[in-house]
C-alpha cells in the first residue's frame, strides 16, 4: 500500500498531467434573438388594451351570429309550418264540398239506387263532383276536359283524384261501354265519394245512410 501511495504522489507531482476537470463555460448569449423578441413583446404590451377590445368584440360578434342563425332557423320552421297548414286548408276548402252538400247528394243517389237506377246514381255523383270543383275553383276545369282528364289534374288533392277516377271509370264503362252497373259498382263509387267529401267521418255506406235518416 505504501508503494502505491508513493507512486501516486510521484505521478501527481508532474505538472504536465491534469487530474481536475475544468469548469464548463456558460453558453454564449444569443443577442440577435433578444433583439428580435424584445420589440415584439414591447409592441404587444403596448396594444394589449386594443387586443382585449378585439377579443371581446369577437366574442360578442360570435354570440350575435349564433343568435341570428338560431332565430332565422326558428322563423323558417314557423314559416314552413304555416305554409303547409295554409296549403292543406286551401286544398280542403277548394276541393271538398260541405258536409251538408255531400249528405244531400248521397240522399239523392241513394234514392236512385233504391229504384235500381245505379248508372244514373253514379253519373249524378260524377256530375255533382265536377260541379263542386268548378264552383270552388272556376278556372281549373275547362269545358273540353273529359272526366279522365279531370281525374288526372295535379292540382287536385290525391284523395280527390282517387275518388274522382273511380267514379269516372264507372261512368265511362256504363255510358260509353254499354255495360250495366250493378249495386256493387254503385256502392264502390258511393263509398269513394263519401270518403272524399267527409273524411273525418270515416264513412261507409251504412253509417252514411244512418246519418241521412237521423
């Protein structure tokens, strides 16, 4: 052990050998970056009141835009709903006779049917249907229109076209085809007219006759 200590002291006494680590020098300052950042920070600090105003302006503007979009959507929905209601009311009022008119007509055709005059009864349904539509919408039906052309008018409500088409086909079969109409054909036409003229009653022939005799 003494020999090791002597050898170590002898080695350490040599000046040209370095046994201690030198201190790490601090990194050099990046002066050019500071020169760029400092003016920017100073500018932002100077306009910070304006930036705050702009921020709140954007917030208020965003809230206002959302309110505008929401209000417009609600108003559009209300307008669309009202237009739909007006359209439905217009269809109901233009293409459907009053309940009293329908009951009077059904009473008249029932009287013809009881006499076995089914073709006349169905023709009466067709004629009065055309008359009702022409009264409520004078410019819709032209004199030159056939019953088939009238039943295909797109301005008629779907349930009106369906009932009118059935009645018109039976009239054509009777008047132009020379075929006799039976009670079943009359009942089909009568039911179609009752459902079109009085949809809220959900009419069938028996119920309608009960209303007529009540």
